[in-house]
């Protein structure tokens, strides 16, 4: 069988999830190369995951790996460069969230992929997470009547890597890191890529990581969509006790609550503690929710399998670069709303170096 060859750019936490997902759940894909700036780290990553080639130069990894698909798991500020280079080299692209730092960069990335006849696939795993997909299916069946409010929350005690805290590299704080998930999921749930009318937000900083970042550590963003539904995104880098990822659906005929972690966990009690319970959990002593198949439950394997099938079968991805750009516009509007204290009416096309500048000035 001729498998689709993938070059993985990045060797951090999300790259680890992607390569595990390919190996375990996407038999049509073969990870042939990995690239990272740190030679010792990327060599170790390649050996750990039995990847035959490793690179420290991004352009060489794209052009010399023999890959059909470039999977971008790099810090946010490198997304634009990596996608443009991959498109010009004739590679299809999987891009991790957020799409990039500015709307102008997003336009260029989409245009480059289109000009070269390549797919730009936006890796929003909540559009593939099995539990959330079951909720969406119920909504499409009419189980909840007309949807009037959606809520999604992702909260933990802070990112894995230092670059997230540097707004020059990340473009912002918790909204850029995790708020993008909720905003993409709202659009996915409402179907047909609904038009967002306005955004309001409230951001807090200096909670747990004030000495490390100027970015927001806790956020609430409210999006008003055409048709009357509102989406409320709650995100935090200041929440203790492990990872939280949950959604709520409210309609005129019903309601639904979904939790990605607790509903797929084994309730465990241990006096002494044990090895691994769940992402971000600081201790396993006492009562814990012991996770199993975290990557699968969060939708990573499903999205990567879908993307590889799109490349092999010539189909359009259900989550595209245009979706990533729409989410980035909502993120920019959220920062603007926080900075001015006013509702921002969409469309909104600011020209800034990074989204968080709309808030910090």
C-alpha cells in the first residue's frame, strides 16, 4: 500500500500527540521526517518515534523529506513562514491552531495554498472529538430545538512550553492558545459557517503567571451569531487541579452538558498516589479521574485521519484555512472589545503586529 508521507514540523507537546495519532490510528499515513530547531531534541524525538529522518532547517525538511503533507506543529509566529514554504514546494498542509498571528498573514497563507493547488487544513480537534460530535449530531436531529446559547470552556494552570508566555511568539495569551477552540466549535455546531455579528470580552492578567507574560491568563468572550445564538467561551491558564474541557448546549427544546475528560475517566482513590492521571494534574493522591486514550477522546486521530483521506481522495477538508481565518478575526475582535470596553461589530479587519496589541496597545 502506498502511504501518504508526512513531514512533521515541531517536536513539542502537540507534535507528540500528532505522531502518536498517526502511528496508532492513521495507517494510511507514514511520518517520514521531523524538524525542530534544537538538534539534540529533534534527534531524540525521531529515535523515540522511529522516524527515519530529522532536520533542524525548516526549508530542508519541507523540500528534502519526500513528504506529501507538511504537518505544522510549530510556535504561532512560525506558522506563516512554514505554510508559505510548504505551499510553494507543492505540499498539502495541516496547520495547528491558531492559524497565524495576523489576518493579513492568513490571507497570504490561504492564497499561497490556493495558487499552488494545495489543501490548507486547519487542525481544530473539537470538530472531531467523539463526544462533541455526538452532541452535534443530536443538535442536527433537532433534539434541542432552536439553539440559543453555546458555552465551551477549556481551563488549566498554564502551557507546556515557554514560548506561549512570550506574546511576540504567541500573539497573545489564553485566547490565542485555547479560546480559538471554542470559537471554531461554535461555528461548527451552528453549521454552514454562520456569520458572526459582534464580539464582547473580558480579560484578566497577573493571576498565576504575571511575571512570565503580558498576555491574558483568564478570559470570557461572547460572540453573537446571525440567527440569534450566542457563544460564550471561557478559558484560563489560572485554573488548578488539572485539565478541564467541557461544553454546554442550550436550545428551546432541550439542553446538553458534555465533558471531554470526566465522562471518559475512571474515578480512582489512592493514598500514595500513582503515575499519570490526566493532563495538567499536579498530584494523584486522593480522588482522581484517571484518563485513558486522551488523544483519541480529544479528536486528534480522527482529524488527522480525515486530513490524510482528503489528500488521498482529492476531497475538501471539513475544517479549512478559511475557518482558521474566521476564528482569528473573532480573536482580534475579542482583544479589541477588551481594550475598548465596547462591543465590536463584525466584519473587523485590524492591521496589527499581533492580536494582543489591540488590548495592550
